[in-house]
C-alpha cells in the first residue's frame, strides 16, 4: 500500500527549493492542508516535547518551528559560568 499524489509531490519539491522563509512557510501550510484533505485517519492529539536546559549552555537556539535546535557538533556547545 502506498501513497501517490502529484500535487503533494509538487508541493514537497517547491518547499524543498524555496529560499524565502515566508514562501516556504506558505508552501508548507498548503502541503499540510493537502495532506489533511487526503488522509484516511486523523490524529486527535499532539504531545508537545519539552526541552529544559540551563541558559549557561551555549550552542542551542530556537528553530523557525519553535523547537530547540541542537547543533549536531557537540564541540559547538560551550558552558558559560555566567548567566546572560
């Protein structure tokens, strides 16, 4: 069993190559609406992921989707003895 939809494929491709953040956000919103229209079932809830960390730990930054984005290189993390 698979999923095929040319419009969904087009939106995924467009969102992948869009450079402008607002354009990418609009494309992804359209993609989400499309997927919602086509889905056979619906999730009734979403469990948030909480990330707690000391603000003296450097190298963490919120991403555009409001999740904390961890730098892949742990060497990029640093510890500051003083709070910002």
